[in-house]
C-alpha cells in the first residue's frame, strides 16, 4: 500500500510504510487537514491503494500562497482525485495541527487565519489552482469532505467508478462502519495509525485538540472563529471568486 511518495527521503523517514501503489497513474491531491486520513483509511480498507500528495503545501514548508506551483503539467498524464473541504474548517484544523501536534507555529488562530504562509488565502489558492487545471489532466474527480460526511456510500461508489475498482455493498457498508469517527478516534488512541501509517503520531492524552482525528465536524469553524475572523473569511472568499464553496454538478 502506498503511504507516501516513493523517494529515498521518504524511505529514510517512513521505512516499510513506503510501498508501491497498486494503481499507478492515479493520485489523491489535497491541502493538509482536508480529510485525507479519513479518505486514505477508507480506500485502503477497500483495497484501493493510491499515491497521495499535498503538492508542497504542507505547513512545515511555510511557502507563501503566491509561491505555490500553478502549472500542473507534471501531472498531465495522471488521473487526479482532488479532495477539498470548507477552507474555514481546514484553517482551524491546520492551526491545531501546527500548534498542538507539530509546534510549527506560534501565534493566535486569528493570526494563523491571516498568515499568507498558512491561512485562508493559501487554502483558496491551492484548491483553485488544481480545479483550474482539471481539463489538462488525464482524468479528474472532485471529492468534497462534506459530501463524505453526508453520504459516504454514494461517494465510495463514485470513487470506485473513477478508479475502475469494484466492491459489493456489504464491503462498502463495513468500510463505513469502520471509518465512523468514534472508531477512528479509538484506533488513534490505541496506536493503530502510527503502527500502520508510520507518520500519524498519537495525540497528547491531556489535549483533545492535539488529536489527528480531532472532531471532523462540518462547519465547526464557527466554534473557534470570532466575528472579525468570520467577516475576514467572508470577504476573502468573496473577493477570490472561490468556485468551490458551493457544491458543483460534476463532483462526487
């Protein structure tokens, strides 16, 4: 099963967790904290083993949003599954990852939201670049985190169609049960993800916000962002003409 890009650096870091994908030419692209762990566990459970990339957008690299590569020619022969999530939820989840799990950022959530190396503008720029490149790829499927929460069975079937794989309904429903958040959180506490995937470090026991499988709540950003932050988000999303804030006809 493919856990990380097969490079010497990846092998040195992750060892036996770096394995060859069984479906070459197909890659899952996402900005960090868009729900990739959930999707990856689901697909692995279905024996669909893919390559995954954040395409150099990781918080540890601290790249300004204007430095993100918009030319996706290198992926022109790839089938791309783009996983997206409400950018406001992505930023909140990214903040807790960067401050509680990785110690990559010092500052408030409000600062992180506005930081052009981590925050909202970067999420929007990343997703926009990939969506705009969709016609130049071998094939493209947009998967929305919120849609997975709403109707995971339908999303599973659409992904199976996209990847050319098959699974019966019993297997799909078993996967849904396995991937429910309470079970995912239990598995994290028991060290399943660290032993299976190598990089998903366990949370600090006294801090639920440090968990890899944190909340998974759709629209949970409203519990963390103050009125000024919410107004900032609304303004930036509107000014960016972000097309992905609403559901589209051609997504999973």
